[in-house]
C-alpha cells in the first residue's frame, strides 16, 4: 500500500484529499505546515507527497527543495490555486511531477496520483 503525505494548511481541504485517497486504498498522513511535513518525512517512508504552495512557517517551494535535497526519489504533486504562476513554474523547475489547480476534481486527483505512482 502506498503511503501519501498531504501537506495542506486548510484542514477541510486536507481531510477531503485524505478521504478520497483512503477510499482508493492509500495510507495518508496529513501535515498542516512544512515543519510538520519535515517531521513526518523523518518518521515514515512515503511514496508520494501532495503539497500546497502557500503554507505557514515554510512555503511549498522551500518544502519541495528540502524533499529534493533529502528524499530525492519521492515524487511530488502540487495542489494549489492557479494564480501562483511564478511559484508553480519554480516548483516544476525543482522537479515536481504534476500540478492540480484548486478547486480540484477529486476523481482527477486520483487519476493523477495513480499516474505518478505507476
């Protein structure tokens, strides 16, 4: 079973993503900010990270850089509002696998997760 780290400061969004992933058979851990995400990364083996860009304490770009420097093999999907174009381009340059704009279609999220984990 694939373990997914969802990094999202909006608890309603985080819980909705986690619920959808869990229904598809994924194990999900939620981190509400980048620092919490770092702690979870140290404690667990993840097959995928889904992260927002706008996060408290450490933004998504900083988190992506941290992951790429320390857990290079874990693919990342960015889930964020589409008006962050510069940050989204920066995220792709850092090596993220996909971007999903909020608000998102839960079924599209699952399709993209499955594609990244193939």
